[in-house]
C-alpha cells in the first residue's frame, strides 16, 4: 500500500466542494438568485423536486467543517465562490457576501489549510440571465471579468491558487444543449455560443489576474473523461475521436492553441451551426496550472442516426452509484495526456465516488470509497513517478451534498450528512484518509 510519504512533501491533499451544492443560505444576507436556484425550483427538474436552499448549511457551519478537515489532517480545500452571493445583480458588490468568503479564507489559513478557489461552478447570477446577458451573450465575458477582478482584489492577498471555471463543458452543453443543468436550454447553437463566451471570459479573467495577483497562480478545471472506442472496429474508433473532440477537445484545443477541433467544427457547420472564432486566439493565454476532474471513462460506439454520429456504450467494468465505470487506469492516462499537452503543473481537482452509504449507528462503512480512492491514489503516484508535475489531489467531496439533478440521492462525501439534522458523521473513508495522511 502506498503512503503519503511517497508523494512530495509540499503535495496538497484536500477535498473539493462547490457553493451551490453545500452552502445553503440561498436568500440570506443579500445573496441574489442564481440560475441554479431558479432551475432547482422548477418542478420536474430535480430528483423528488429537491433544491439547495439549505443544502448542508455550510454558510453557517463552515467553522465546524474546517475543524473536520483539520482533524482528518487535510492541508488544502477547493471551494467555489457564488457570484450572485457577492454580486446579487451580477455586478454591484454585496459586502455581507464578500465577508463570508473573507471569513472562510481567514479560518482556513488559521488552520494551515491552503484555499484553492474556483470562480465559477455553474451558479450564474439570475439577474443577468433574465436581462438576456447569459453565457450566450458576448457581454457575459466582461461581467465575468469584473466579477473575477473584484474577487482577486478582495482575496488575492491571501489566496494564491485560482481557477476561472469548473468544467465549462457542463456549463455550456449540459446547460444549453442537453438541458439537464441550469438554465435548461436545448439548443446546440446556444451551447456553442456559451462555450465560446466562457472561453473568452476565462481569457479576460486571466488578463485581470496578471494585473492584480502578481504572486498567484491561475488556471481552469476541466471535466476530464477518458474517451475510448467501444470496440476496435473502424467505425467505433472514428466515433470515439469525434466524441473526444466534443467532450475534451472543444476546450483543450482553444486553451492550447486558440482554435476549435477541425473535424467537429466542420461537422457542426455542415449542420448550419455557426462556430464563432473571434477572440478565440486569446483563450490560449498561458496558464500556471491545470485542474483535472477525473471520475471515469466513456465508451463510444458509432451511431450513424445520432446527431453527432456517436453514442455511449455501456461498459463491462464494476460501476458506482452514478452508473460510472470504475477505471483507475483512466486517471493515469489523463494525467499523462494533459501534462504532455500543457506542460504546466496539474492538480487533481476532483476525484471521488458515490457509494451506497448506509449509516449503522454512528458509523458509515464505505469500503467502496476506500477501495476507489486507494486505486486512484496509486495511479496518481504512478503518473508522478512517470514525470507528471502533479501538485495536489482534491477528493470530491468533503461532505455529502446536492448532486445537481440527483438532488441528495447520491452521496460523494467522506463525511456523511444527516439531512434531517445536518449532523456531520465522518465515514470510514475519512478515518482511513486520516491514517493515510499520517503515513
Ligand atoms: C462535477 C462537478 C461536481 C459534481 C461531481 C460529482 O465535476 O460534475 O464539479 O459538482 O458534483 O463531479 O458528479
């Protein structure tokens, strides 16, 4: 079994969360609604019509949660800022909202836990959306830049590790094409515009960061699914290449060289979709770090009748409560790919598993999570030994929390949350992690 001492001494070991999924206090202290507040209150969108008005009430319990992190022995914490909490209308500062994040950061630093901030984890200000200035509108990039600059000014003296966006693919394609996430649109053209403006907003925020946080490091967090062909048939191999361009390349290539993947761009244009290219060159501004969210792989098969010519095939491997295959090898492959592509430090910004967590008395015996984490830690170490400059590992997640359209039905935490009382109960994986961090 590997031990913590196999990793560099300054390696960050943390957990990851996001504002909408854990904070609650959805209308408190001047916070404005986000598109997720509105979406989760729309009947039929979320499992059992649940919402995150309360979530895990981290807004009021963050000191207790930091104490738990400290107790486990974690030295970092990845969290996101709720844009409408600090700017209810999308641009005017709300001091009470700002103050929450200052207190959170100060408490983390007091406990020698390194804060690692995500600026956008999908909770766009509804006030901007209802004015038509959502991600499909070019001005969204300027509003985002002003929001980012305000946060750099407010926290940049204490927080040195930043990312602009969490999984832009989800914000653009789940939100605007598949309709599964807020704002629930189903329009491929809108999704392409949203992806483009998110990339522009990332570039503008980077420019602002260079001006404001001279000694900081900034990047982006990508949903890094390992795409593989369902068979070695030519059709499946071609389909997987196209799917990889859609899921990974659509963001990786602009970030690397300021242009979209050629095959997919041509296919989209052949369907009458306009693919913008203005400002795309700025998306390739140099970053200091790259965040890899890895969970699983996707097997792709050819599907001539499908809109983009491919479909997902069900894989043979053991699966999680989300139905995702458990595939640690994909983490190693993904880390190697992205390090070779960007040649900058990588962080595993999310990795974790939803298990059938049952509580017995005061214990949750989540062996499935311990097994998953062990195997993925081993792949991270293998990548490190293989030359990848891996700087940290954030487990998704600290707490069970609001799993988007699945509501509270899927538990990813290393700490169990009893949603009736909001009591936190460290699971067996938290106890295992505590031992690992001492090893
Ligand atoms: C994501 C999001 C998280 C999810 C987690 C489990 O990567 O999709 O960052 O908010 O909750 O990944 O699905």
